[in-house]
C-alpha cells in the first residue's frame, strides 16, 4: 500500500462543469495503471440535472 498517494477534488458535487474542466488531481510516486484509470473513469457520474446530495 502506498500512503503517499493523494487526491484533490477540484470540483464539488453539484458544480456545473464543462468539457475539459479539471475534476481532480492525483499525486503519487508511481504512474497509474490502465486498470486504475479505468476504475476511476467508471466512478465518475455525469448528469444534466443538478445534484444536491451525495448519490452514493
């Protein structure tokens, strides 16, 4: 386990975003694997409706 990894949310739930906006920044001593990138992509939910609360 790598305890030096960090994630900074650049946007909050309910924020309006547009294509190309930075959603989060990941800091790590190692490059992400293809599987890790795929899992991150699957964890992001986009909608045209305003989100007021956590949907998880």
